[in-house]
């Protein structure tokens, strides 16, 4: 993947707008990858906690208060799907 990124730089650099779009896409993918990985690690830790403490962990790690209608695992899975959708849109 990194090699493909480097090989496509000269063609993107030919046009300033193409270069901006290229860099924005790459930055979006790095951000999405970071957040998705973080959610995966958090989900692995979540299974070790009692159900009553899971909301507190998500609030501390992600800065989000969970809605009362869904549990922590459902929220995290929906967030991962949302990041995947954003990655698709960025591409």
C-alpha cells in the first residue's frame, strides 16, 4: 500500500487540486484506520468488564456518553461501521 502511495505521487503532483484531494484522502484513511484500531482494542478490553462499567470505560476513552437504548458493544460496532462508510466516501 505504501509503495502504491509513493508511485502515485508524481501524477497527483501535476495538478495542485489533485494533490490536495490525494493528501486529504490519505489523511482521512489514516484517521479512520487509527480510530477503527482503537475501537477494536477497546472492544477487546470491554469483554473483561462488567456490563455496568462498560459505559464508563467508553466515556473515559472516547469522550462519548452512550445512549440508553443500546449497549456498549452495539455502539462500538456501529461506530466501526460508520468509520468504514466514511472511508468509502473518502475514497
